[in-house]
C-alpha cells in the first residue's frame, strides 16, 4: 500500500515513490493484458448514463401525479384524427388523391436533396437565361474589384488581430520551450507509452478508447507535470478524458490514511456535470478513487452526506458548490490540489463570474489549475489572471472552425415570410431527417410549442430546456439516447459539451445570435471523426453569420456547404395542415396550464400543512446563506448575458 507521504504533485518527486509494479493492489488484475489493435476496438463504448444521478433525486412525497404533456397531446391527437376521419369518410375520391400527393411529395423531396448551390446565390426560376448571362457579364468586373478590395481589408484586420493575440499570449502564458516541444510534437502516441497506470488503461479500454486524440496527447503529459493549463479544442475532441486521465493517475499515488477532497471539477450545466461524472466513474472503475456529484435539482441532503465523507473528486456546478461551501457542515475547499474549469466561457456567459471568483478564492493558492474554453474573451483573460499561474497554452484545432466531416445546409427564409419557418421545419423532419436529430430553438416557449405540434402530427419528439424539472431533463436525454424518441427539441442548454452518441442531424430553427454559438450547436454532430449534417433556416437578418460560416468552410477546404431547396407544393400542403392544428395546439397548452395550477395549489396546501405540523423543527434549522443578495445575483446574470 502507498505510504503516508506518497502523494505527488509534480513529476520531480517520482523517484521518491515506489514503482507501481512493486505495489500489490488486490483490485488490480496482474494477468490483465491489452491488445491495442483489438481490445479497445471490440469494447462497447459506454454511452451517457444518468442512472447514478437519478438515484440521488429528491423524493417528492405527498405530491399527486399529474398528467404528462404527452398524455394531453395523445388525447388531443385522437380527437383531431377522429374529426378528420368523419370528414374523409364523406369523400373517398379525396382520400385517393391524398395518397397520390403523398407519393409525389416524397419523390419531389428526393430530387431536391441532390440540388447543391452556393449559399450566397439567389436564383429564381422566372426570367430568361440569356438576360441573366448578359447582366452577369456587365457586373462581373465591378464585383471582382470590390471583392478583392474587401478581401485585402479583411486580411489586414486579421493580421492585426493575430498580432494582438500573440502579445496577449506572451503576457499570460508560459514561454517554456521544453513544454512547447511536447505540445508541438507530432509523434504518434498510445496510452501505454504515457506513464499511465494499468487500472486506468483498463478503464479507458472498457470505454473503447484505444489511441489518444490530439488534445489528449498534448494535455495528459503536461497535466501529469502539475503545470497549469489553458486549453481549447473543437467539440467532440475528447477533452473530458484529456483532463480526467492525469487527475486520476496522480490520485493513484495519494495517501489513503486520511480521506481528503483533492480535485474539484466545475461545469456550466447539470447535464454536463452528470456526463463528466459518468465518464470519470467508468475510467476509475478499477481503482479505489471516490467521485461525488454536486449539482442543483438533486437531493441536497444526500449530497451533504457524500461530501462529509470527503470524496477524492467533486464534480459540481458553481451555484450548488457555493451553497455547500457556505451551508454544509464540515465541508471546505481547503485541501483542493487540482481545480478544473470546463467550458469556462459558457460559465461566464451564464453570469457565473462572481461565483467562479468566490470559488477560486476559497481554494488554496498552491494548486494546479486547468481551464478549458472555446473562446478567448476579456472575461476569460480576467479569469486566467485570477486563477492560473503562467499556464501552458494548448490549442489543438484552429479556433472558430467546424468538424471536417460536417455537411452544412442552409434553407432560405425570404423576407416577409418568417411564418414559413414552421412549415420548413415540419417538412424537413417529416420527410428528410427522420431520426437522431436535435432541433435548436431560441426560447423555451418555442421549443415547448413545437413539442405539442410535433405530437399532433405524429412525430415522436422530446424536449430539453430550463423550464423542465431535473428528472424530466434526464429522462428526455436517456430516451433520445436509447432511440425511444427521434427528435430532441432543445434550447442552448444542450448546445455545450453534451456528447450523445450517433446524432446524425442538427437543425437550427433560427440562426444563432453569434457564430460561436452556431459552432457549439452544430458541434453536437460529426463528433470524434464521424460524419454529420447541420441544417439552418436562414433569414435576411442572418446573412452576416451565414457568410462567416461559408468563409470558415471554404478556408478549411474540408467542410461541405449546400443550399437546400424544398418543394413548394409540399410546403404549401403542410402550411395549411399546421394552420388547421393551431387551435388544437392552443387547447393543449391551455389544458396543461390549468392542470399545472391545480398541482401547484395542492403543493402549496401540503406545504402550509407541514409548516403548521413541523413548525418547531423548521424554525430551529439554521437559515441557508448566500454570498450575494438576490438583486446582486440578478444583476450579475444580466451582465453575463449581455457580454
């Protein structure tokens, strides 16, 4: 067993530690062998599993089970179908015509699937071809000159940005040439050559990890040295394992006589924290390392009990962690030796700047810190100054670029025809992309309304947004993972970090407000070298971000860009169908609202009864505190969203 002072924080202390081969670990299988050509490939990759988190859900006692939205939609759909049957029975001829139209629709859509055009082109079928050719000849010279002038201006501005970025790097980041040689090395690597213990290699193999990805090749050796890291890579590049492997490896040599929480991992969302917890648990399955999850929506009492036992790794969201720091008995961050902030830019966007500052100040100054961010903003620079000490900068892929095997499609929404978006979305989901598809919306209300509309149209869909309970959110993700539902209608809650295996298509109902957000959305597909497709409905006000996407695709020379043209006859038919269902959608939403009010009234009654019954016990509890007032918290979130 490891001795009292065996835990190492830097690689220089390795010679003082007994060789791993001499240590007898009863949990380690000494006969275990790994064939890098076969074992990892034959392993079944473990997909997202929320069962560990769901076991900790707060028990809701005394609450009457209300009807789900699916039950209400199903009832309304039956009513609509019965009404339609009565109308159709009076006209058999019309029924035959409908079947014929349905076949023609599919044929027309199959033909339109092969149409490829540059997304900036804007051609109409009307007008003579000769007139177009003559017009093109007249303006071609003028356009060429203006494009060359614009290109020169863009190149000049980009060079200025590059110079300022280099100056920023010299100010913040480590200039160690020896570390740079490790990062810039292009030599092929395998996990067994990276000084990783056998139990961890075994855990990686059980997940199907055979060969490290570029971000893992560069991050793991630096992480094992105990150096601070500021890293970024395109989504789906294996970033989670990149910071987990060095953390778990170093914890293999910790002293076990006194349990201490040594590692803290922060993520912006509950779902991302649960996913990280799942991956960490699988990699550490053959070790005695204990991992705890502390996020909102789960039982705070069970979390307090777990944290009181001082698990080795804590994976948390900022808000719930501060709640525990201030209000949980015998819990502190005084022994944290490694702090990891994943998706730091997202946490700052969500208004967690003050929370992150508070957490960093509670952690010891002598620690290793790893910060991962997709973008480098002024807020990120402030966080680097506060939390990192001459970090090593690791950039694996060019920033602001999509995956190489991603096909980007754009559907034009003409000016004054914004109402066509609903029709286009339904046609895309009904005929072209029928499964493993995430649809992104700007608002929770919009996502929920389409959940109802899709249900009435017989499209099997779930939803994921902040208005749902934690249990409902986890259930939706699991159903989508297990292919019980074909579509996941989501807000940007799902745009960061979530790695759901086999997503084939991402559809943007609206173009995201920033290009960075667009990259995060489309990054849910074409992950880890797989192919995928992103379809975006583009209005006139979205042309700026559209041009940025096309420019980035052309610059890489690998990502394919198409314009998709939908058949007008099919769109017209479904436009009328959606209009005919508007009243039914409103009725479902109203019914759901009424039933929710009844459940809330019953809950308030139960709460009032408990306040009377357990008055002494409730008032004897210490009041939970927070480091900011409600107004300060609201202002911070508002400021984070505006930035």
